[in-house]
């Protein structure tokens, strides 16, 4: 079964670029990706923070955060 | 044809973890990944730097750098 992972972003250019290069290219047979726009869904910021996400864009895979480049701080989305 | 991309690392724990979660899960039909250990192949550091890589682990896709978390600065590998 594909593993559920999260891609957190905020609609920024850096986020969109990471989404294109990683989300689009990950093997959908292995990973089931849920995309979460924290600028539009601020209520989900707590779950991102709980997984250790500090900046977006970031993936959470197996409960661990993987920050890709730098788009925005989570704290700036508050 | 699969696009050629590079995964630069230095054999560090953060690198190995990123390799497991991203290199292993990227769609091999879309991307052809060359793994380069800059600690073992310092001569390749110039090509990484030319693409904008500042830290490892990092991917270079379509000529652009994607830094994942933080393992080591390229300058510390010199």
C-alpha cells in the first residue's frame, strides 16, 4: 500500500517549483501525497508544526520533516 | 526519455535519510538519478557549486538546486 505523505506549502513560487519537481515526480505507487496549502488552511499548521515543519515547502514522510529550499517561515503564515 | 538529475551528498546521516525518502521514491520512469558523494569525489564540487548547491543533501533538477534539510555546507567539505 502506498505510504501517506504530506506536502505543505503556502502557494509561493518556491513552493510551486518544489511541487512541480518533487510532488509530480514521486512514484505514486509508493507514496500517496496529500497537498496542504497552509496559507489557505491555517488550522492545519498545528499538525505541520507537530511533525517538525519550520518552513515551507516541506514534506512530512514517515512522521519526519523534509524542508526543501526556503519559501516562507511557518511563523510568518500566522 | 527520463530527465537526468543529480543527488549530491556527503555520506552524512541527513544525506542518507534524504536519499532513502526521495531518491528511492522518485519515479525512475521520469527521472534518471546520478548520486554523487562529494566527500569521496571532491572534483565534482565545482559542478555542484555552478548549479547553486550550497549544502548537502541537495538535488539538481533542470539545472536548479533543491536543498533538503541540512547535512553539511559544501565549504566544509573542502
